């Protein structure tokens, strides 16, 4: 009802209970307008920014433009907790620069209450050994700490993961690499753990806790995937490489663990490309299978990246048999391969007759070898 209509009613209706009801309605209406004007919206439904908040964040060194792009709604809130957040993080060892960076990238952090922050921090300390470790994780990934405000769910997940045999080291890896695991509902994590335990028993392993621990340590992202995806990838590995239960067990507990959370179509497409490319260069399908099993990470390479790297090496007179014996050379980028090959050739190193493993060495180790070659 518009203010004009309210004025008309008040002018034309007699006093009494009906008039009181109209006055009550008018009060509700104007309170609503007042809330919009001084809260998140104005009368024209346009967001109104909290000027005090903007000034506080500017004083703290927050990148306002970045923060607005990330979570603009935060700036329309009447009540935020940036000063308490600042003092809390300072008390844990974070610098002012780190705090400003955290808020710039995840401004929703300033909506958390002091009580919630303290409780969450204490829960994380059940896993991490120091406040500084937590500060480093939050600095690297603010969302991991501030995304959820459900501390009860976090606590239940920690208790559950400990109960199924995961060690503190394993939980630390989860929190560092895949913190969204702890934002999952407890039921979701239970479903994945139960599924992995069933896979373990199906493959003839009699220690489900050991199996789950190994897979999660190798692939901390597995708990944020669906059981459907993991199952499809296990079936893909078994059928593609003709593995018996024991061989499959070794693969998914070891070098093949990371493949389990890939899109199944992506994994199949990349493997098909690897096979077609290598067969076209004279390799047998059996040799291709052994090559991929020796270093399953190559399944992560897209068609273009894999083909370009193979072509680059062959153009530099490196034989396909050398590549098959040293699959890790495919870890290096095209630019790195080309520059290293050029430097080695200039140093008199014959790649066609010598080992090519140094193409995948660390930068420090490669430079030391090059210095030695140059005398």
C-alpha cells in the first residue's frame, strides 16, 4: 500500500479499532521502507553500500575492486565483523598484509562471528600442529576456512574420518589439498568411504582401513567426487589394461590413484589418443599399455599436449623407443623441452645415443649437469 493511500485511509475512516489497525499497517510499511533505505536496498531496489565498511576495509589495505568482483553482496550488509576478524587473525600470527589479501579474495570472511571463528580454528587445530600452518592454508585458500559456517558438520567429519582409520597426517593432507572434504555432509563422506571399503573387499584385500588410507593419501580429492565417477574409472582401468584383482589393487593404491577422480570421458579420450598416436609411430597396443601403466599420469595430458610433445621430441631426433623407456620426459612443457634440447646439443650432448631422462630433471639438477658438460 502506498503512503498516499495510507493518508487517504487515515483521513476518511473514523477513529477506533479499525483506525488502530490502519496505523499499525502504516507503521509496518514505514519500518520496511526504513529498513530498505538503511539496510541492503533502497526504495528503488538499488543496493546501498555500507560506507563505514568501505572505509574500514580501505584502512586495512583490502583491494576493494577485487573484493567487489568476488562477493559484491557483502558490501550491502549492515553488520560485518572485519575488525574482530583482523584482531583474531593477528592473534594467530597472520600479518596485516595477509589479512588484507584474505579479505580481498574472500570478503565473506568478514561475516563470521568471533565465536564461530574460534570454534572453527580449534577444530582445525585437532588436525594441524600449529596456528602458523593454518594461517598458511587460509592465506593460500581463504575459501577452505570461511566457505562454511557449519562447525558441527566439520566436527562430525573429523571424528568420522579418524574413526575409519585415517591418520592425522592423512587428515592434514586432506585439509591442505582438498579442504572442501570437510564441508561435505557427513553422509556424503560416509558413502564414499563405504564404497571404497567394498571395492577393497571385492579385490581381495582384507584390510579396508589400510586400503582407504592409501588411496586418500595418494588422491586427497577423491572424497569430493561421486562414487559413480570413481567406479567408472576403476572399471575403465581394469578393462583397458586387462588387470586381475591384485594388479588393479596395486595400481589404484599407487600410481593410478589420481586417475580415479578424472572425468571418465576425459580419461578414455586421452588414452585413446595416446594409443592412436603411438601405434601410428610403430608401437604395438601391448607396448602402449605397458608405457601408460609405467606412468599413468600421462592420461592427464590433453590430446594436443601429448601429440605436440611427442612430435617435438621426434623432430629433435629422439626415437620413440627412447620416449617409451622414459615416459616422465612428457612432464616437461614444450618450451622446456626445446630449450633443454638446444642447450644439450650446444654442449655436445648426443640425445640420440644418450639418456634423455635429464629432460625431466629439476631446474637446479639440470643446470648442474649442463655446467658439468660445458666444463
